């Protein structure tokens, strides 16, 4: 889930689409609490007054950004599902993560960082929505391990997605994109080593 994809989409399409793309990008870069509706409007090149025609609150924009993350994940996994071998699907998923290492080194995982931030809020339920996006990824990864005949596919899925979240966090905290490269290579070796 890369920042450049969101920025490119923010420059095209209708106002609502541009606002959603901008929300996904700006919220990832700045976080929910530091982002204003005006920031999102500016990034979408939409007058701030027009935002309220599409979204009444910032939380509605956050929810739309989460939906955008889910759509990206669905498109990614659909593309990966075209590969015949579940092992290759998992390795391609890791390659996608590593391919976004520059963004991860600056901002972390878009959904993971949003989930952590939203979990600290008292209101909403948006934290649960962020968790559902991560659950989608876990379920997809678990299916791949199950198709491979791996033992404990649910535990392996947790370990793989957890490794991604950890390497994204460390890459961001240390501003070192090569953490993603090194850990991605380790994950690929682990996937290859499965009987």
C-alpha cells in the first residue's frame, strides 16, 4: 500500500474519489489526530467547504480511508491469487511489502499504524474497522498456508503478518528501509523451507 499510489489517485477522478485517496495518504503520513479536514481537502485539491458534501466528519473520512486500504488489499490478493502456487503467492506478498520499503521506513504500515492510533481513542469503533482490514490479510495468508498443507496455518499467518508489522515498525522507527529488505529475504527463506 504505497503512498505514491494514493497521491496519484488524489490528482485524478471525482471529488469524492480524490478526497478518499487524499485521506488515505494524509492520514498515513500525519496520523489521525494531526490531520485536519482542511489538510485532506488541500491534498485532494478540493475546496474545504465541498468536503462536507461528501463527508460530515473527519471520522467518516477515516472510515473511507480504511475502506480504501481494504480495497487495495483485495486488489493485491486478487492479483496474487492469479498465481497457481500458494508458496509463490506468499513470496509475492512479501515482495510487495519490500517494494514499499521507502514508504514503510518513513510512515510504517498504513493500516497497522492507523489501527494502533485508533485503538487509543475513546470513541468510535474505527479501531475495530482497522482490525477487520488486518483480519482480511490474516485470513488470506492462512488460506495460502492451508493450501500448502502447512501445519498450524493460523499460527503461521499470525507470524507472517506479525513479522510484516514488526519490520514496518522497526523500519520506520529507525528510518532504515533495508530492515524491510533483510527481513523480507528471511521471510522468503522461511516460506521456501516449508515442506
